[in-house]
């Protein structure tokens, strides 16, 4: 298994070093992986004037999976749009045809106090939001501005989903549900939108191949409410690009700690790009205090979703739980009665817990 390691900028290299440390420890235990680093984001711009250098894209295409740290920083903010580090992320997602974004929101018992919701609402929470990433109103044509018949200026976008686009994301939804609690909730706006009516029809058709999975449907406005009212009713949610953009941010914040949340973006063959949901945190870069757990948990997602190695993934996740249960914390999740660790000490603690 070949993994491209794109550490990126800011805290990216610090947190990625911990994830590769964990994967390296598993390699000593028999996990057959090879890791190769390449410049990406601002680091790519510094090295070759391009946030996604040709050599980096080539490595990412050859690899079986890609791990990213984070990109961006004030140093690059004044660059023209095409050279901004964030463009590197958008381009690599497009070039690798990564259409399915998976974001788990897991509440660790030790961190319940970090949520803005009541402990009884969020304790034990473990949900997965699957967002379609390459279609919908964000990409539909036509789009633009025009003058209408009354001579007024107006802006417009096209919400559009093709049948193959809905089928492939629904398949990911059902397959993911089968790796978890066998419950899938498809979120749409079927009462108003033609696109959603079509979406629901196709999802119901795809469901015929997955009789083990209990499928339900929910309107997006209700889903937004249910996520804060009773989030534990969900197992896996599958939805389109725009609804998923909003719901996945809402769901991730149920847990309250940005440094803990991994993500995956998959193509049709389950090749994936794995990254923490947070950015490059320039305010704490270089201080050795960033939380590496989101990146370490992203590597667990990689083992599960690209390589189908559930047991190895579970070992990493169990090690993270163990470290938290020991009262070990980085600064962002530290509270009285727990022990504060640096970024690399946290990586070492996870390795020890493996
Ligand atoms: P951010 O996620 O980098 O930081 C938000 C806050 O959370 C900061 O206070 C930061 O210190 C803290 N934080 C984030 N990750 C942490 C961690 N692992 N441990 C401890 N604290 C952590 O968001 P931002 O400040 O809005 O953006 C900073 C830069 O990151 C910008 O250039 C932005 O464009 C970029 N960005 C990149 C990605 C990506 O690479 N996918 C995603 C979001 C933002």
C-alpha cells in the first residue's frame, strides 16, 4: 500500500509527523505500507511556484491513498487566486475525482464538556455525514448574472444531479452504513425541489441492493433541527453537496473540538484523500502544541475505507480513546485534572497505547 504524504503548511508538518509515526509503528507490526512525502499547498508554491506541483500530483495519482495535513497561511494570502494554497486542495480533489466526503462526528466521553450541547444529548454520539462533493448547485450550469425582463439584475445557479452521480454517492452511503449500524438517512428537500424528488427516487432504487440497511428520508430543514435536538437518532446521513456542506459543519461542531475530527474524500474505487477537518492554524504553528489526533484518526479512516483493514483502523481508534482515558490532552482540549502534552508527546502516547 503506497501512501502519498502531503504535510502542507502551518501545523501540517507537525501533525503529519505524528500520523506517520503511528503508521510507522503499525508497519513494524506487519502493516505493509510505504510512505512518500511531497510538497503541497504553500510549501508547493515555495518549492515550485504551484500549490499542486506536477510531481506531487503524479505521486498522488500513483499512490493508493493520500494523506494531507493542512494548507494555507498569512504568508500566502496576497497571492493571486490560482496560486493560493487552498487551490491545491480543490484541484487535487478534482484531479483525483473525489466525489464522496465522509465526516464522522464522534463524541469521546472524556470531552463531553467541550460541546455546546447538554451532555445527555451528545454523550455516546457517533454519526457519519456523507456529502456529495463534485455536483449539485456548486457546479451546475448554467450559472451567472443577467438582466431580467423587468430590466433588473439577477444572479442564478443551477441545481442539478445526474442519475449516475446520485447512484454512486448512494452506494457509498449504503456501504458505509453496512460497516456501521446499518441505518442510512437520505437528506433532501423533496417537498420543494425537483432535483430532490429525483434524488429520492434513485436512492430508493439503489436501496433494493441493500436490504440489510434501514433507509429513511428527511427534509434538510428538519435534519438541521434534529442534529441539535437528538443527534443520536442518526447513524449515517447521505446528502447532496450544498445540504452536506452545511450539515457536516453543524454535525462536526456537536463534538466541540476541531482538533479531533478526521475526514475522507473518496473516488469510485475507494481511493481516498484523508485529512483533518481543521486548517493550518497559523496562530499556533511551530509552537509544538497542535492536536495531532484528527490527523491520526484520518489515518485510521484510510485503513478502513481505502484498504478495508477494519482491525488496524480499530487499533488506532482504540489507542486514541485509551490516551484520552488516561487523561492525556493537548492544549486545545486540556482542562484541570488532565495532563497537557505537546504535539509530539501526544503522538508518542498514541504509539505507546497501540
Ligand atoms: P483553522 O482550522 O486553521 O483554525 C481555527 C482555530 O482552531 C485556530 O484558533 C486554531 O489554532 C485552532 N486549531 C485548528 N486546528 C487545531 C489543532 N489541530 N490543534 C489545536 N488547535 C487547532 O482555521 P482558520 O484559522 O480559519 O484558517 C487558517 C488557514 O487554514 C487559512 O489559510 C485557511 O485558508 C486554511 N484552511 C485550510 C484547510 C485545509 O487545508 N483543508 C481547511 C480550513 C482552513
